[in-house]
C-alpha cells in the first residue's frame, strides 16, 4: 500500500489542514486517494452511510479526496466524556468506555487489529493513502502504545512530512527536538519539513531554513502562510482560538460553549453566512440578548446540564426565551430543553433523574444503545416541504409528554422523533446534526430572525453548504500547492 504520513511537532501544528489539502491536490492529479487516521480523539464526529462514527476531520478529508467517507478511514475514535474516561469506537461502533490508565491494556491489541484490517481494505480500493498522525510522534512516555504516528508510518514504510507551527514560536527547536527523540528507523522516514502558519517575509526566514536543512539533512518542502479561513477542528480548544473577521453583520447568534461540546462543526455553515456573527459563549459570561441562542450537542448531557443550572445559564436562557428570544437545542441541547433527563443505568456516570429547562414537553431516558444514522427528512417549519439531510448520534430516547399543561408544539420534520418547535416558534429542538448544511432550511430559519429585526429576507434558493465547502477545499489546495513541493514525498 502506497502512503504518505503527516505528523506534527505539536498538537494544532496543522496536520489536518495539510492532509486535507494533499488529498485534494492528489485527487485533482487523477490519483485515487483516501485519508487515514488510525486513532483519533475528538468530539466532532460524522456518521457514515452505514451508520458508523468517524472523526469529522476524516470525513472532510474524504470529501477533499472526492470519495465517500468510510469507517476504515478512522478505525479508532475516542470520545472523551470526563473523569479521564472515553467512549471507545472501533470501526464505527461503540464498544465500551475506558479510563485512560486502562486503555492500553484493554484496547491496544484490538485497536491495532482494526487498523490492519482497515488498511488492508483500503488497499483494495485506492492507489495511495494520506495518513494523519496525532499530537506529537515523539512523546516518549506514550510511544509504546501509540496507534497513530510512527508505528503506522513504519508499518506502511510511508514517506513522512513533519509539520511545525512557526506562529507559536520555537519552530526550529521543535523540529530538531522531535527528530532527536525519534528512533533511527523512524527518523529515516521523515522526508520533508513543512513550516506552517508563517507570517512575514519569506526572505527573512531563509537563513533559518538554510541552517535547519544543514543541521538535520532533511529539506524544508513547504512554508505555508497563515490562513484566516476556519476549517473543522478536532476538539473544542479550537473554539478558544477562533476570531471573527466579519464587520457589519445583521444577526448575532450565540452558541453556549459547553465543557464537552460536540459536533460544533454544525455551525460552520452559519459562520459562512456573511450577515451572521456566531459567538461561542462561556457559561460564566453574560448571555445578553442576541438574535438566537443555540445549545449544542455534548458528550455528557447531564454533567453539562447541571453546570448550566449551577452557573445560572439555565435561568438566563429561560428568561431570554420568556422575553421572546429564539432558542435552538441540537442533540444533547435538545434533551436539555425538555422536562426531565433520566439516566437509570448511569451511562453518563451518575444514575438519576435531572430537571431540564422545561421549555419543550419531552422526557429523555439515556440508554447504553447508541443511535447513529444518516437521515433524509422533509421540514414542517420554518417552511413546509424543504428537504433536509443530516445525521443522528445520541444515546437518549425522547418522548413527548401528552398533557393539557404542555405548551403547544409542532413536529419540526415529517419524522416526529427528530424535533419540536413550540407554538410561538421561539423554542426549537432537534436530534439532527448537519441541519444548517441545508441551505434553503438555514436561510428560512435565519429569515425568521431577520423578520423579527425588521430586516429584508435573504433569498432561500441557495445551494447547500457542501458546495461552499468544495470551494473552500479547492481554494485551500490551490493556495497550499503553490507553497508545497510534494515531489520528495510521493512514493
């Protein structure tokens, strides 16, 4: 199996972005290419056509390669859920949860077998793999159980790119130090260095590049400028680093930054709207009165709900809704909008019944069995008959409470189990991830907010977000290709 490996000196060096660009570059050259990441730790997930979970970054890389995402592209996905534990997903299916201290003993051999099986499967369909590492390949206390970096590079004998983030400082030390800590057979696989996130004049950097190449005997094959474009990240640390470059927006939408926020890629399409400013708000900050508040998905619904109660954010959201503000809950956020969340088996860690925000007439029971599937439905609100595609990932089952005391509500889609909207159309809730990817539905929902502000409606006959994403991927590949020489790397 021919492969390229992309590793980084640190987390957030830019491995995912570089890997994504290479997938698109090689695909445009006529190569049958696919992404691969042996083990991924992320709360941003995607559901494949057969109902398997993979990291969302690998789905984006598959789209960049022009292929359908599959579970073999990310055979191990770890989803942190607090208390140093993670849910373990092998080849798309949840197989249990484990403490970090026990993971190596319980899942290393199982995980490596899944990696080997996945690589064998991919080798029958593709000419070349673009493999992404995780964190650093030189964590000496973790290398014996590393399922992501140089173990895979050695297994595939893959020419490897080492990416370093120069914007953080210390780039030359990071490169030299990383190479010093690699085993000789690992170091021999490093065929090129990529300096990422460079600001300034290339001529001022050139003496450093010359010194580095003479010191390590490996060419610098790329100096990539700092991009302001936002691409899906693998964990919520990215939310702390996001900066808005928009001015003169019409609508302000606040997303509550839950401690275990999941699938915040749901909001990339909103951020792509020129007239919309999206703000991720800590629960310690004042809610204010934005045009809409979104409670996103989370890996630990109950824990995050209790913290919302403790910080007063729950009360603030209820007061906001009572004053006519628009509230939308997605997945775990939808469950929080209900009356009760029960976890009789302690699936999330603590068994019991917990009060929700009581803004929608649903009661949810958390169960061990996970629902993960793609969906195609038709909308009832905010406009009848709009086709909507998305996916579900949740371990709760919600039922509508039939009572005369319930507020009036309507089914959001033609599948009654997927969501509700109250009579005033102020409180919305759904299990559907990827909702805003649907251009006409997104615009119809935004137009309702615009009407409340007395603003002119936007056209609803727009393309879905995937077309905008394709433009971003093409632009990314074109820009990076001008700064990257792949010839020393291609097998």
